[in-house]
C-alpha cells in the first residue's frame, strides 16, 4: 500500500479535506496526525531561548567560529 502525506496550513479545513480525499476511488483510509516533536530540536530551541548561544554577526564570522571549534 502506498502512503500519501498532505500538509495543510489551516487546521480548520481538515474535516473538509478528509471528506474530499475519502471520495477518491481507491482510498482506503484517511488519518490526521500531529507532527512528532524531535527532542533534539526542542532542546536546541530551549537553549536558544535561555540565552545559551552566541551571535556571530555574519556568516563569515560563523564559519570562522565553527572552524575554530575543537573536535568533540
């Protein structure tokens, strides 16, 4: 079975979109899922919000800073 993922901006349209997709011949089921949170991304966002970051000012300065990092 092939799976098709549809992303929508306005969740208010979800019910109508599900109805429309169900009307297509061959559609077996339609399910709505909320995106799963990535723990690494959430941790990085929290670090940034708490101020545990530094600002480079430019992409060139960023590249210099990254080049000077020790291998971890």
